C-alpha cells in the first residue's frame, strides 16, 4: 500500500465529515481508534487498500502525516491519550465482508 494514498485520505475525510454514517469501535487501546465504514461508500482501489477478510498494516509516510496533520489530529483527539504528541501513525485496514464494512484502525505512536 502506498502510505500516502488518496484513498486513505478520502476515507478519513469521509469519517470526519460523516460520523453519523460510521461505527466507532469502543477504544480498547489508549493510542488507537477503530472505525467501521459501510462498504457502500465508494473507495478507490478497495482490493488494494481494504483487502477482503485480511489485515493490511502500513506506516503512514512522514509526508502524509505532515501534510494532513489537522485531519490526523482530529482522530488523535478520539484516543485516550492525554498529551497531544505522536510521531508515527500506523493504519490497519480490512474489508469485513460478512459485516459489509470497511475497517480502519489508526494507531498513534
């Protein structure tokens, strides 16, 4: 996966703009947020970015983090972290076919 993908940016933007159309999984870890997005939402190249019933884990490129800091800060605020500080962001994605959902997990390190 290209870590600075437009697809990931578009999905994150969709979640930010339409929180009523997604499912936020209860926070299990202090530094992560997990979201379920209906698979009816258009995603470019879903077979690459949201593999069916498999996990894809990638480190977001520093350039992606730098260019999209405000967007990532929005998701960071949804974690249980107390101090606003992260250097790396890992993204885990999957297509959960039986649930008809795309899963996206952001882990802030």
